[in-house]
C-alpha cells in the first residue's frame, strides 16, 4: 500500500530524467546539457563545497522569509477570517500583493531597504505571504456553522471555538497555503539573488550562464527544485503529525 | 372537523397538570423581514418528550435554537428550570440534524467533547463517554472516525455526546431525518426507552407525523404564515402497550390521520 506511491514517484522521476537526458543528447539547444553532465557538475560542486557555501547564503533570506511569512501569514489570515472589519481593511492588500508582478516591486524594495539581506527577505515574504494569508482567511471563514454552533451549545468559549474548532477545521487549507507559499518563497529567494545582488545559488546560476558553463547552471537549478520537494514533503509530515485527522477524510453528509 | 374535538380537549387538560421544564412565553423572532416566530407560547412538561411538528419553514429550528440560547429572540421570554435563558447553558444539550461531529476526532473524543469543553479531566470524561457510547449501542467503535460510520451511527455519537453532559433538557433537531428508514425505526424505539430511563425532558423536532405520534407524550403542531402553535395533542392510551403494538393502535392511527388532515393544506 505504501510502496506503490513510492514506486510511482521513482518511475516518474526516471521518466523525467530519461527525457532530460535524451533532450540533452539531441540536443534541443546548445545551452541545454544532458542529465548526466548536469549531475556530474552537481557532484563536483558538492566535492569542492561551493554549492554548500552557496546554500548557506541562499537559505538565510529563504528560511527567515518563510518563517516570517508562515507566522504572520497565518496570524493575519486568522484575524482577517474572524473579523469582517479587519478583512475590509487588509484583505485587498494581500489580493493586490498576490496579483502584482513581483519584478516591478523589487526596485522599490531596493530603494527603501538597500541591497542587503532585508530586501531579499522582503522579496521572499512578498512572494510567500499572500497565498498563506488568503488561504488561511478563506478556510477560517468557511468553517461549517453547524460545528461552531455545536461547540457554543456545549458552552465553548471564543478561545475554545478558535483552538478546538476553527483551526483544526481550517488546517488542511492552511497547510495547502503553506505549501504554495513555500514554493513561491523558493522562487522569491532565487529571484532576489538574480535581481538584487548575485549571491548564493543565484550567483552560481548567473555566473555559470555568463561563462557558458550550462551543466553547472542546470545543476544549481536542479538542486533548488530538489530542496523544495524535500521541504514540501517535510511539511506534509508535519501536517500529518499535528493534525492526524486531516488524512482521514471528511464527513460530508 | 373531528380534529377540533381532540385538540380543544387536549389543550384544556394538558397544561396545568404537570410542571414545566421549559416555558416559552410570547416569543417573537424576525429574520430581517421574515417573521419566523410570532408571539409563540408553549410549555414543555418535565420528564416528557414533546414534539414540534410542522411543515418546513414554520420555525421549528428557530424555536429550538432560541431555547438552546444559540439565537437571540426579539421579544418574549424563555425559562428553563425556572431560569430565564440568555445563552447556552449546562441545563440544555443539543442534537443536530447534520450530526455536527468533529471529522478529525474519533468517536470517543466526539462523545466526550461536551465534557472536554467543560474542563472535565480526560480519564473521567472518557469513562462517562464510554458509558453512553455503550448505551447508544456503539460499544467497540470508540476509536473509529466519523467518516467510517453510517449516518445512523454518526447520530448515535451525537446522542451520546448530548447525554454525556447530563443536561436536564435535550433538544433534538430532526435527528433522524438523514438516516434510512429501518435505522430510523430502531432509533424511535430507542428514544422511547431513553425517555423512560433518563428522566430528562426531550424537545424533538420532526416533520414526520408518524414519528411524532410514535415517540411523543405531547405533540405541538406549528403552522406558518403567521407562525403559531395551532394545536397541542397528548396521546393517552397506547403509550403503555409496548413498542410493537403502537403502530396498530387505533388511537395512534386516528391521531396520525387527524394531524394529516390539518396539515395537508399547508403542503405545497
Ligand atoms: N438565518 C436565517 N436568515 C433568514 N431567514 C431565515 C434564517 N433561518 C431561517 N429563516 C427563515 O425563517 C423561517 C423559519 O425557518 P426554520 O426555523 O428553519 O424552519 P423549520 O426548521 O421549521 O423548517 C423560514 O421561512 C426560513 O426561511
Ligand atoms: Mg429545521
């Protein structure tokens, strides 16, 4: 039962890598290396430690930005979901943030916060936070009225309703917002390194492109995708651990 | 009509005889322009099961939620055990039409949830909940989750939850309407046993005439536009004859027919 999805995942990974290898060998573009060339480049960057140094740099704004986005995103989302007035005040900001093209905001951020860590953290937050806020507030607002009434009829305080009803009921959607937010945050971290100052993994990508070392460039891109996938899987483990009932299906009728 | 004889006799004899667990006096409730209840008065005798019967939209759920303290009313007064209702209280427990179980909690936690909210210690509340889970016939299902149960079993969990808090008044809003017919009959028999054993006051909303007559000590017929109590019927002769015989009893059949005669004009 548990092995089948794993087998399928391995199979689909093998298919993608196989296609990549073939596309690299044809080649579809002189700038597109094969899978094996890219993996060799990745191994050599791991060998000389350069990729780890790069990640030490990239993870700083990424982790900081994601922690801030998760904490404030869920907090603000809960608040917006619970209070109609607060939603009226702040809801539109996050909708605008989610739809605004980020690249247009980067020069403004740099103007205000310079080219250091702060700006990069901001880019990660701007990317990650809106979807977390919007998912959380939507989920809170969609908590079934009947289980809230149930809790009240059995003398729940407002805090009980929030902690024992609204948050567990909203948690699957909150977590799917977190997953989307994390993915967006990864994009934000790399974008910040490409657009603000080249550091970390973004530096490897832009430097290897400028010297036409395409295998290294694709190795760096591949590694960031891999890291994001691992991160998302860990998040899923956390969700199953915190809200055991979430993977047990919902009572619909 | 034959109806009026029964009901006028019933109304006269019903109310002064027993003391009331719940009194509803001149209660009105509007949702915007919709007059859901208008100047409604009704007494619910202690230790008995009273059904609220009427076509949908006549305000049954509204009245029950007002008694539960879940919904504010515009005017009038509700008393439960002599005390005026201002909100939910420990003297009332609600059984919901859609069960209102926590999908992420197992049967045991769901049944103990009312006690959990009252701050009862885990071992104590689970012992109490287990007792009522057994009483409603769900022993062995304590660790199952709601989605693993049939509709009938889910409502038994809802019933166990309401019984666990030991409230004097149980408010049931069409508890069996989402349950199949056979299960429903079993439930009705169990209700009779429960009323006899638990010494609680039951207020039972239904839209099924047969169900109301089968389980009730007193039936209040509500009619819409304007919403009002049109009759109060107290079946007398068949209650003691055993559950198998009720449906063949001539008084049972007469009351069912008469209620239908008075409700049929309200069915669209
Ligand atoms: N939340 C609400 N907002 C507006 N109107 C409502 C609401 N709840 C009920 N009503 C109206 O009040 C009337 C009584 O409803 P209800 O108490 O649910 O009736 P019943 O339970 O007898 O079917 C209906 O006309 C219904 O449309
Ligand atoms: Mg109703």
